[in-house]
C-alpha cells in the first residue's frame, strides 16, 4: 500500500477541523469511511497521527510533522497539475487575483492591453486580499496575484514591481489642508486613524500601523473600515484621517483632500506573485507588458528580472 493524495487531503482536513464529523461534512463523504481512511493511513505509517480519545482531536508530534509535509505535497501536486495543463496547451487561461487598491492604478490598462495582445488567452479576475492570493495560487485557483503585503512562502515567487508613495487623506474642511508643507505621522497620530481593510489580516492596514510603530507612535484612536471606499467615505464624513496610496486618482472626491507625508520611506509595494516554478509564456508576457507600460509612462519601478 502506498500513500495516496486522497488520504493526504483527508488527513489535512481532519487536522484542520479537529473533528471527524465536521471534516466528513466538508469532504462530502460519510464519517465511517473517513475514519477508516485515517486508520489505514496510520497503519501504513506505523505511527499514531492523532492522540487517542482527545476531544477535540489533537495531533501527536508525528502528526504535526506529517501535516506540514502533507501540505507541501498537496501544494506541489496542484502546482504540477496547473503547470502541466499549461505546457500541454490544453487550455490557455490566466486567472488574476488583485487587491482592490491596485485596480485604481495601472492594472485596468494592463488588463485591456493584455487582452488585446493575447486574444487566445481567457483572462479572469478575482478580487482578494494578499493572504487569500497565496492560498489561491497554491491550490491553482489563480495564476498571478497583485498585492501589497510581503508574505513569505516557499511555493510562491514574489516580484516587487514598484513602490507607491503614501499620502494622507483628510476631510475637505480639515485646517491642515489650508497650510503648506507635508504632514507627519506624529500629527496624524493625535486624531482618529481610519485603516482598511478590516479583514483578512495581515493587510494594508497592518502596513500603515507598522509605520506608526516603527516611529514610536501610537494613534490616539483607530477605526477599522471594511474597504478603501468605505474608509474614504468615513474621512469625508469627518470621522478621521486615512493613509492611502497616491495613485487613487479615479477615487478623488470633492469632500476629501490629500496631503503629502514628510517621510519618503512611507511607501506601499505593488507585488506580483506567482507559483514558484510556473514559467509559462503567458505569465512572462504579462510581466513584460507591465514593465513596458511603466517605461512608456515614465513610472519609477524596479528593474525587470526573470
């Protein structure tokens, strides 16, 4: 008897749920055959993966070791399937995940230009947070992610395309908008700071809060908004200030004003993520297009690298 991917998937779900009944529901199978599969797996390995009689189920030391490697094997299997399909030209599909704030920069033009230059490729878009993109890349739901959070994973390759300057968003009647000179984070810390998104975390909100912590500052009050547009609406209503990427021109509104910040290190990266070994021509074409647009528009960016 050899280890099967099906058994690995069953084990991982049981380990995540810590409950056979919930795992069976999630896997759409009956509880008895799931229990038999876990028992067969333990017999094959010659070790106990779960502590006997524990409620909820708890992994043994061997179980925790097996879980970490089972997750890697399942990720590699999904990656192999996706890459083989692409190499074999069974289908030419490219799925992009993106965080909402990148949609207000160059991304729409990238998408339009890519579709025009690559009509044979079916391009689909999915809005999702950076941490969600990592999981989606590993299980094959997306092929490329555009995010802002630096997240290390051995199965995901990250390329920082550029860093976008951050600015302060203030209510239109805010007295600081009438004065000259940039704002400091120290000034912004004295009122309510509106951050976004509220979940999932880590996110752009954590980047902003880390910028304050790195400078020994703690905002007087923090309000977590669900998304960028809600945050700007709260700013317009006079509920506080927010820090946002400078490239939000499509969202400019009369009741919100923007001021530069006094620290050039206050930036947010735009990160291109892909599966570590995925070198498909469609993904390379997308990267080349992005760098070409940066050069055409004179947008500062990091040098192209393969």
